[in-house]
């Protein structure tokens, strides 16, 4: 039985970090993965192009979240090609596919990319509505795949419970909702009345559930007083905004993302919503940073999908981030979001796995050899240390959120550098060995094992 515990003591036990200290996992590992001279490749290496199929949103309101993913992968590919290509000979070609085609269209496009375009590697995906459909197809086609996002826990808990070809680099969605909920419990422990506005599909529904199970544990007196479920791609949020305001909540929790969130916050300003309640989000600052205007209110828990924000770690305290942000800005004249960092990291981890496999076996490694090196790989990415668990092919890294703040250095709000909140990923996701095949494994792990705070 989980029992009861003081809320503050439990938050401390989770290892929360506040301020500018580098997350525990990132600070405690060496800088493996930082660019350095490679040993000469062994054996014969073909000089045919290495073809990557990249799928993300290039059109529609989701593009302000997804298109930076493509730019991150292109940046990594250009760096690798400038050094001669993979293993010094195979130049990378990146083929674009628009995720806005819908689930059925995306499945058809993945098949076309593999069977007609003969891609060697598949990467991308923003929406958690797409990855569970594409994962089984990637396994069927035997195409090596790293999903940059498509964060739903359902992918590896249910859709592909025993992955071979499929990996994912983003933190799972339950970590996103948990990070936001824990930030609320730590910052605003007196909130009782909670309103919700979420996109009406798997991401929004799961964000609602993961937030709710932690509220029951840490703020047991809280209650849901309003729910709004706009369709993905909604442009008019007025009915959802007025419904939330009418419920007189202490807090609005929101997982609306991309261009939808930009529309939501601008309309909410017209109704004075931010003056009437506290606001916590999973993805407010997850878009390309320049997509959020200076009119965005300060003091909002402005989530970045629990993954990465370009100003953290800051300065020279984490060289991989400083270098990445400088290179990305030089190439694209904008700052990266978590999608850009994820695609860049995925590509560099692929490169590293290919080089390790060549070191052990010589020649061009087959997919099984590359997979063997990706499983259990650790990498010092711009956002910190990333580890791919070999049992489920899921990437894990310490989570991050914070508060929106306008500063003179940027023409858009950023995460307040003095109020960054981080959590060790191992403390907020189901551990290895938790019942396999449970599509809500982290939810049930929290529900069954976390204590309830004393009222």
C-alpha cells in the first residue's frame, strides 16, 4: 500500500531541481558523443547515398512545432556530409514527407518511402496520433526508425511491445504530464479548482489522465471544475475559454500545442483569462521560439514537452548545447525547439551507432549491428544526457519545465533562467519490469505505488 506522506517531503524525494543547476543525469556523465576525430573506418564502405525519410508537419498550424524537426536533422546531415559522410563515404540524403496527410496517408507514405524510394532510415513524427500506427508498419517493413516525438506511452506499451527496428528519442508522454503536475504541486500547492483545455485526441486525453492521477496523490483536495476538448486544428477557442472562466478555477491546465496554442493564448488575452487564474501547460513554449509573441503572459508554467529548451543549460556549462544553438542559428537564422534538438540528436546517435558497429565488425554494418549499438546507448546531447533503454527502445532524459518570462535578449518570451524546474526521469516513469503490455503502465505505476499527500 502506498500510504501517506508529506507533500513537500515527497517532492524532495523525487529529486526536483529548481534554478540553473544542470540536471543530475547530465551532470554526472562524461561528454561522450561530443564531436571528435574518428578512427579510420574498417573494411570496404560503399559510396552510395544513405537515404533518410523524414516525416513531420510542414503545413498547417502544427508546422511551427514540427518543421524545426526537419531543420535539426538537416543540420546534423550537413555536418556529417561535410566530414565525408557516414564512415567517411556515404553522404546523407533527406527526403521530406508531410505528416499533415493524416494517419492513413502517413502509413501509405512510409510504405512508399521504403519500397519505392528505398530509404535506409525513417525519422520524424510529431503527433502521438501517428506513431502507434507507423510503428508496426516500420517493424513490418524492417526499416530502421527513430521517432523524434509521437510521444504516447501507447507506442511501446501496446502498439509495438517488443520493438526491434523502432526506437524513440523523446521523453514519453506520461513524463510530460507528470512534469507539469509536479511543477504545479510544488509551486501552487493551494490550488483546488482546476479547469482543463486539451486537444480532443490521444495526446490531450492522456495529458488529462497523467495530470489528474498526480493531483489525486499530491493535491487530494483539488477538483476538476471544467473541461474543454477542442478538435486538433481549432482556430476559435472562445467557447472553451469562456467555459473555463465561468467555472471560476484557481488553475487552468492546458495541453494545446503548436499553432493551436498560439491562437488560444492570443484569444485568451482578449478575455482576460490570465488575470483570472494561474495557467500551467505542457507545450506552450514547445513551438519554434519565435512563434510566441512578447504579448504572451509571464509566470505561466510554459512546458516544452518535458524535453528541451534552447537556453538551458546556459552559457558554457554544457558545451554540446552552446555549440548546437550557435550552429542552428547560423544555419537557419532562428533558435531551435525541442523537436530540432531531438532530430539532431537522433541523427548523431545513428552516426555513432554506425561507427561503433564498424569498429567491431568492419565494413558497412547491417541494421541488426546498428540496432545492437543503439540499444543501451548513452549520448551527451544538447539538452543533456540521453539513454536508450534496451528493453523497450525508449529514450530517457531528465525532464524540464519552467515559467514564461520576457527578457531583453530575445524578441519572444523564454523560460525564466532562475526558475527552471527539472526532474530525474527515473523517478517519474515506470521502471523496467513493470507489467509488459500495459498501455497505461506509468499511470498505473503512479496510481499503485506513489503515496498520497496528507490533507
